[in-house]
């Protein structure tokens, strides 16, 4: 295909292909660096996640171990009367 183009166009195509190769190469190296960064973030966050999981599991376990007690029935008091309190007059001094 290139032999049908003029020599200036052939040079342009070669430059374009060279530039594309460089862009692909740079993006691949950036991708590898990003994967390494992600791995570092995961390694840093993993102890925190494990710690929080242990705390949550221990609280769940403690709650599940408690004996399930029934609430005490409400005791009704007999001989209770309700009255109304009247406000007192202010004392003038």
C-alpha cells in the first residue's frame, strides 16, 4: 500500500506509525505503573480491612453468645390515685 503513495506521504505514514508505537509504549508503561500503585494501595488498606472485620466479627460473636432473655412483665401497681396539683400564688414580699 505504501508504494502507491508519494514519498512525502510515505514519510508521513512512517512518522505516524512511529508516533503511535511510542504512545502505545508509554501507555503500557503507565498501565504497569498504575497496577503497581493499585497493588501498593491494596497492601496498605488490607490490614485496616482485616482489623475492622475482626472487630465486627467479635462484636457479632459477643452479641450472639448472650442468653436471650425474655423481658420482665410489667408489674401493675394497685391503689394508685391520680390527682391534679394546683399552682401556688406568688408570695408578695
